[in-house]
């Protein structure tokens, strides 16, 4: 089982990564291979330009925007489980993660009216989210956004792990109840 996490926080050692570490550690102990892409460490990233050139390539991404997202798109295709990791920023995923989701447009192939296929079909999708406020302060909307991507891409939605109302990395690492839930989620991803 190959788990690929796409980390959308601008802080590679922030709250989201602290939670993701716990989840992936449990998944690795359960036998999965794990990998993290830190989107903030790429320097050449841009959004979908709506050229629709990708629709001319039926069985590969076919995106003509030659930036660092090309690497991400190809690594997505090699994963069994994709984990979308993000903080909640203004009731939304971070811009890094939203940009990545938009660029996944090229993985959808619109074959005809009401006929869409996705190159991610058959994979599993999950989310790891951290937020400063309680779930209703925007994390609920981020969970909906991620699960809607799963539905549209015909991937199996494994659910979201939310660390809400987080204060700092130290208190995440000292929260036994959160750690237990995060580890259980990691084992679920690996199963
Ligand atoms: C620009 C910005 C916008 C934010 N918006 C929200 C929000 O709408 N709802 C919320 O619960 N927390 C919000 N937060 C708090 C972050 O989601 C929270 O601190 C998160 O754990 C940061 O994770 P990170 O350290 O991985 O980036 C916001 C923080 C920033 C910097």
C-alpha cells in the first residue's frame, strides 16, 4: 500500500505536519509505504489556465503548464492512497492545496455529455486537516471540498482526520487522545 500525502501548509513543520506525522507513522507501522510532498518547497507552481489542452490526451495528464506540478501529477498516478493535508485558511483549503486540486482537472477526461472518467479512479482518498477554530469555523467546508473531489474522481473516500482548535505543535504532540485517534486513522489508511 503506497500512501502519498500532499502537504498544503506553507509551514513544513507546522500544525498540519505534526498531525500528519502521527497518522503516517501509524500507517507505516501497519505496513504501508509513506511519502510526503511539501507543496511549499516547490518554487514553480501555478494554477489551471483553462486551456483544456489536457482533453486532447486521453490516457495521461496531458497538462501543458510546464511547472513543478508535472512531478506531483505523475506521482499521484503512482499512489494507492492520496492524503490531502491542509490547514484551514479562510474557510478553505490553503492556496497550495486548492491550486493542486485545480491542476488535477487534467486527470479528468470529459468523453461526452455526462461522461467523465478520472485517471485516479480506483484509488483511495483521505484528508488530514488542522484548524485554529472548531470544526464549524471552516474545517467542515474543507472536509466537504475534499470528499466532493473523492466523489467526482470515483476514488474511495476514507474520511478526514481533523485536529480542531489547535494551538501549537507542542500541545498536538502532548495530546494523548488526539494521538490515539490520529494513529487509528493512520492504520485505517494502511488497511
Ligand atoms: C491566513 C489564515 C487563515 C486562517 N483561517 C482559518 C479559518 O477560517 N478557520 C480556522 O478554524 N482556522 C483558521 N486559521 C488557523 C489555521 O487553520 C491553524 O492555525 C492551522 O492549524 C495552521 O496549520 P499549519 O501550521 O500547518 O499551517 C487561519 C490561519 C491563517 C494564517
